[in-house]
């Protein structure tokens, strides 16, 4: 469910669950609480502080995990654009016919990589983009093999093969980075601790007989916003926070205007 629903739906579900937890805790506090028992209030206050501290720790830890994966995906976009650009420059040392073929294939490869990202979570479009990228890479490698066979000692050909190998390797690295999410066990634990924390806040309010609706709703909303942001960062194919593809888009424009 966490991966299939959009951000607004997740936010509303989390917010409703959080408010229900606060209200349930409040009702339990009203039902079982003794307003004159100060020791119970102190005990619940200590529990609230401990659980809220645990929640803060988990939120920070999970947010860091999501951001580190986001940064890795962003760096790989730049690495891929640089690797393709380097391969394009080194292809200019190939014979004229092979140079033209290499440039055309690299142009198709950039388009296929952008299509792969734009496919979102559509399995058909993803499979099509992956198949197209694999086909282009095989043709580029066959071209490199042909150039090396013609002149096995050519340094420019060796450099071209080296950069082309980087392009193929980064392709797989980007795929792995896109599939590298926060473990579901960590997210489940975070959600459970969030609900328990909000329930304890409501329970403490019930012991005093004061609902404190405004402050509790604000706290619940802040927790839900952080949770939704973490999930948004961790889902790079959809949502509001996406990995920019500007490096590949600029490279695509350069390839379109390069007539040499």
C-alpha cells in the first residue's frame, strides 16, 4: 500500500490514523484515569518523553536513510551523463562511418534512459525502455568490438571501449539505486511508534481531563508531514520530490545540435 498510493492519499490516511490514536488514548485516559493520582500522571509523563524521544530518533534515522538514497540517485544521473558525454567525445577518434553510427546510438541511448525514468511505475513502459537500452548497448559494444578488431593497438579505440564500459555499468547502478528503498520493517516500526506516541499523548490529556485539541492536532500533523515526506523521497518514480534529469536533458540537446 505504501508504494501504490499517492502522497495526498497517504497523508490523509496517516492523519486520520494519528487523530484516531490521539482520541482513543484520550478516551482511555478519561475512563481509567484518577485525576488525583499524581504518581500515575508522572509515570505517564515519563513514558511520553521516552516514546517521543524514540520517535524523534526513528524519524531522524529514517529521514537520513531516504535522503542518502536520494543523493545517490542524483549523483548517478550526473555520472551517467558524464560517461555518455565522454564516450561521445572519444567516438570522434573512430573512423567516419563508425563515428556516425556511435553518435546515433548514443543519442538513442539518452532518449531511452529518459524514457525509462519518465515511465514512472508503468510496468509496460519500463520493460520497453529497458529492452531498448539493452538493445542499444549491445549494438554499441558490437561497434567497439569491430573497431578493436580493425586496429587492436589503437589507443583511441581502447579509450572509447573504457568509457563505453562505464556507460553500461552505470546503467545497472541506476537501476539498483532506483530499487534501493528503505526496508519495509523500518517503515513499519516507524509507523507503529508514531501511533503509540500519539496515543500516549492523548492518554496523558485524558488523565488531566483536558483534550488540548489544537496542540495535539498540530503535533499529529507535523509527524504525518514528516512521514509523508520520507515516503515521497524514497519513491523516486512518483510524488513531489523527484530526481532531476537535467544533466541527461542537456546532453540530449547537445546531441541534437551536434552535427560533427
